[in-house]
DNA sequence: TAGGTCATGTAATAGGTTACATGATTGC
DNA sequence: GCAATCATGTAACCTATTACATGACCTA
């Protein structure tokens, strides 16, 4: 996902701690906290971010990270540059590739489980995600943010709905498929 | 993608060398050859695969890997188990999230570039991929393979078509969007 | 008093890419 | 003669996950 640039982007909206950055992610795509800390440390070494120490009474100190000039320039450069697409690497499809080794029922079962999970995700993006974003828009100065954030969420939902449609088709095709011999082993060569 | 299981699956169809495994992947999802060699070595250490050395005249020796009993059991276990889905981590969407920092025209430009790439991929999966698979089916004993491989390819195409549809929508929405103030900086607080 | 939130991290492991190294054969 | 194909790998680097470690405060 290129964590570095997402962190730069988030910090450019508002400086915050590693802990707070972690919570800024949707739960569905949230990286490990330890990874965020390490990436921040690396970026600081490279001069892309820096931090102010914030002392709090009764709570632990925070390192409040912000984007430097160099970091800001790097982010803008990245935003203007086309980034690679990755398709066809999904594990469920990889499984299917070799599924003739197992029973049809097990294959259908997996696809169904998968579809249920996707349905939940769609629901989440249509409700929770929209709510989170609406709050975020409120705290942001730029009027374009609402547009872009909605378009981005719409993108994820479009993807998920494509998976659902595919899963339905797949289950139909697989369950209705009748090979010459399923039980009696006669055609071996 | 869980390379280990894809390699086990490919080898379970037919034993072959690391070099040959590399060529068995669609170019769009092909891992680095060095990664394949390393994964094979790891799997051999764990007893999931082993190899016979094939000496060729005029060509370098091959290590022809095959799946062991343990490897076969491991593959079957994995095939029956639901695997995680990952959605929303696509870099183009991550970019969009922070694109209010750059010009609308640059954003549209990126999405257009992306859509062109997707169109090419769709074309490829509908022609080349089908051809490659047709050859593969021919060399495979199990009658279910053709079904599963077609369903898998259909899945990738469905995904790609969803991206295209989204890209069209996105460009329309972004180009028609008119914020209150783009040039004159008046609403700052 | 047990579990959750706030807040920082290290260490080990796994997965993946790019660059580099070797060397014979084949086709243009 | 030069590039591509066949065939093996090592080394460095980057990205990501899981487990472990610390410690104060707050709530049930």
C-alpha cells in the first residue's frame, strides 16, 4: 500500500502520534502499530518527517510527528505519478486454480464463506466508513477532500460488489457442472 | 499470493524445474525467479518437495522438483481452508485519498492512465490467458480443471471490469465537480 | 483485580523485488 | 559479434506480520 506515503498524507492533514496514526486507518486495512513506528523512524532519518514531544499529565508522552518541506515535496511528487496496479494475486483465486484436488462441496463452501465476508465488508464501507469519512471531512480545510474520499470509498465498494457477483456466478457454474465420471474411476488415461 | 502453495499446486500437476515454474505463471503475476528458487529450497528443507537431477546434453542440468507426501497433504489442507481477502489496499485508491493536494487535471490524468492499463489487461486475459489455459487443460488429467481455471480467469476479468467502470465514474465526477473557491483563497477557517 | 486504553518500542520471521554473477548454446 | 534462451543461484534491501516488553491510568 506504500505505507510511507499514506503516513505522509495523513500527517499533512494533521500532525499526530504513531498511535493516533494507527487509529486513523480503517480497521480493514490497518497495518501493525509496530510497523508504523518503524516507518516513522525511517522517515525521520531521511528527513521527511520530524516530531515535537508533547507532555501530557496522567498520560504517556506523545511524539507528535509532522511533515517537513522535503516530505511535503516527496508526497506531491508521488501523488502525480501513476502507481502500479496489482490484479490476479488474490488468494481465493489462487486456491481455485488447484481445487480439482478437493471435493466440489468444499470448493463451494469456501466461496460461500468468502461471499459472506464480502457482504459484511460492503455493509461496513456503506455505513461505518462513510461516517468516519464524514467526520474527517469536517476537520479538513480543502473542499476537494469530500469528493476524493467518496470516490475512493466508492472504488472499494465497486470492487467488493464485483467479487460478490463473481462468487454467485462461480457457485452456480460449479454446482451445475457434471463431468463424465465423478464416482466411478474409469477414464484414467 | 502464498507462493508456496501455488508452487505446490503447479508441481502437483507436473514436476518441473524452478526455471520452468517461473514460466508457468501469467506474466502479470509472475514472481521473481530468485524468489522461486529460494522458496523451493525452503520447502525442500521442510520436506514438502524434493528433486531429481536431470542431466541434459548441450543444456544446463535441471533440478526437477516434485511434491512429497507431506507436501501433498499440506496442499490439500490449504485448499480446504478459507484464505484471507484483502481489499482497499490498492495504491491508486491510496493516492486519491490525498489528491486534494494536486491539480484536478493531474488526478484525472492518473486515473486515465490506470484505465488504459486495465483495458490492456482485460484484453490479455480474454485472449492470451485463455489460450495458455486451453493448452494447460489439454495436458491435465482431471476434467474439473477446465472449469476451475475458467472460473478463476473469469474472476480476474470481473475485477478488472469493475475497475474500468469505477474509473469512468470517477473521471466524470471529478471533472464535473465545482467547489466554491478554487483560485481565490477566502475560506480558510 | 482484571481487562481495556494510552503510548512507546524491539526482535524474529516471512515474503518479495532488484541487482549481480556464471556459463553454454542458439539465432540474427 | 550480440542478444536471447536455458539454468542455476547469492546478496542487499524493502515491506509486513507476530510476538514480546513496559508502564500508567481508568472502568467494571
